[in-house]
C-alpha cells in the first residue's frame, strides 16, 4: 500500500503536514500484519 497523506489542524483549515507513505503487509498465521511502515514529509525533501 502506498500514497500521500495530509494532517489537518483541528479547525480543518490548514495542513500541518503533507507527505508520502508506504506500507508492506504480510500474512502471518492467517492474520495480516504490518511488516514495514515508511513515511516522509515534504520538509525532508527540501533539506
């Protein structure tokens, strides 16, 4: 699973953080579990 995310302030007016994510899931004894969860926000791209 992968995509973009946006965290909005409590008023719902301004984005506090915008970024991208990727998750890798694996099937373990009949249950799906997150194996990897990777995120980066836009501020990291501009450093």
